[in-house]
């Protein structure tokens, strides 16, 4: 449990990986998403069974989004890929909320 709490705290300490990405910086957005996905992966590795499937769902969603924007080379293509992904956002937000609540209750 301690490892999970520590990893979630590290993830939270990162802040918004997209904060420094300038509008139109397609590669910067891809790099920020890769960094976020990598950090979530490190949380998956230490997640307790009670929350592991939710953390894995977060990672799967981020991986899917990464795959969708991989081919984007212009800001317009990036926006188009992100727009196509909006349906996943509500589900991702619910999962993130579950993980946050689990952390609050157990860390």
C-alpha cells in the first residue's frame, strides 16, 4: 500500500503535463501524453488488487488516446483526434475519481 500511495503522490506532484505545451505543439502534446502514460504505468505496477483494475483502465484509455494521436502531424489533426476521443473522457474522469477516493481513504 505504501508503494501505491507514494506513486500516486509522485503522479500528483507532476501536475499537469500539458501545462507547458504551447498551442500547436503537436510533438509536445504527444510527449506529455507519453510521460503521463508512463507515470500511470508505474502506479499500475504497485496498485493493490482493490483498485488495480481501475488504474489499468486509466492506462488503457491513455494508451488508446496515444494511438489515436500518433499519426497527427498538424495541430488540426491533433484536435480532430482529441475530438474523436471525447466520448472516453467521462469514463476516464469517473475512473480517476475512484482512484482519488481510494487514495484518500487508504493513504
